[in-house]
C-alpha cells in the first residue's frame, strides 16, 4: 500500500526485502517433508515472524532529476530504500512529477513487480 503526505514523503507498507524473506520462508515450508500424525504428535510447532515495517523516504526532485532520496529511519533495509528511490526516479523521468501522478506510478510499478515475482 502506498501513502503520500504533503511533504513529499512516500511510505510503502510492505518492504521488498521483507516480502522476499517471506517468499523464501514459504518455499522452505513447502519443500519440507511431510510427517504423519503419529510422528508430529510429540513435536512442538514454533512460528516466528516479523511485522512488516513501512519504508519511508523523503525525496526531492528538480525537474526530472532526483536531488535527494533519504530514508526517514536509519534502521530501514538499504536495498528496499534503494529500490523505492529507483522507482521514484524512473517515474519522474517518465514525466510523472506531480505528487498524485508520481504516487500512482510508483504504486503501479510495485504492483506489477509483485505480480511477476513468485
């Protein structure tokens, strides 16, 4: 989900790295051998996970050129922040510089990327 505030900050509710980690975990679960009920009866099931954190960046454009794209929180995943900044730059280069157009472009690109990734 994409949210934009008036200060030019774009917030993404699902980090790309977190989605990749979730996909890897689901793949590992699917590849695990199945146990019969009698084998699994004495074992504990432990589920661990992380809450997805929003990716928040402040950006500045001068025309189609991005002059700044800075994460709001230094603890954010650097790869996810870089991917979001790249999407913002690509959309700006395609002429979508007004905030509503830029937000829609970035949200569309993210949705298309997630439809392609298994």
